[in-house]
């Protein structure tokens, strides 16, 4: 049905157009069985998470909150916003990545295109994790947004 959820409890319409038009609606429960990442041991708030502290669990993703990690690499190196008991499914929206750029840090601003590459020094306006957008201020005072990268790099796409 238009507007109905693709999984969980839903209604499926079965329609016939000929010889006489008719529609039957059937209640259905669609499940999605897959592996998801859970804590294998209790995790303290702010603690960096290692692969050995995680386990893959097979289960129904439709019964879990949105944003559950399905690959251990999505979680390793991040930290939780709260302490977690063993067996807790790992929600991506409750995990923090270690910052690669700190507010006030001198960074290398880089950009490039077909046949050219430029770079300049700038100062980060905010703290950011890898892959996050971050504002930087150039020596000339211009404020530019770019993607934070490891090693104090900020990549700007034009």
C-alpha cells in the first residue's frame, strides 16, 4: 500500500483487473533476518570500542530501533554516549567518533580538480570527526567549509 511501511506489520493489497476488478487487503508481518552488532561485554560511557568487545547477533531488524550497526567496522574506534550492558545492540546515532580536528587547530586546507591541486593553511573553527563537515578560517579571514580528514586535513570540493 502507498505510504505503508515496507517491513513490520503492514497491509498488502492484492488486485485483479479482469474479468471483474476486485481488491483484497491482507495483513502481513514482514521480518528482516540479518546480523547486527551488539556489545559482547559491558561498555563504559566514552570508552573506545575494540573489535573484541563486539559480537554479531542474528535477529529480526524490524524489532530493533532504526540505525543499528550491521558491520563491526562501523563501531570499532568509536565510543558510546552512555554506558551499555552486554548484549546491547549498537545504534550508530549513539556512538561518537574520535575527533581528527580540534577547534583552534592549524589544518591543511586542500582542494583539487582536473589537472590541479591547491592547499593552504587554515585554523579550524570547530572540532570534527573524520568525514564530518567542519568550518575553517583562512589567513585572509575567509571562512570555508570542508570535510575533516585524518592528519589535520580539510578537503574542500568545488
